[in-house]
C-alpha cells in the first residue's frame, strides 16, 4: 500500500528547497567577504586621490 502524503506540506517543502538553492546561488554570485569590501574601498579611495591630484585648477 502506498504511503499517504499531504500535498500542501510537500509543495511547501519543495518551495523551501528551491528558495534555499536560489539563496546559495546569490551568495556565490554577490557575496563578498569583509576583507574584499575593505580592499575595494581602499582601492577606490586611492584612485580618487590619484585623479584629484592630477586636476588642473582654473
């Protein structure tokens, strides 16, 4: 005899699994460590300082 399953809970379980896999993909795609963020901010500040140092005054 087949096991009886509640379709509503099965759908919810399937939706949770899908959301979790999508969240994992986003973490890999968009996530950066604190050190990476700090390094990028330092690089941006250095580049801005470099550009400002080469501007001509009118």
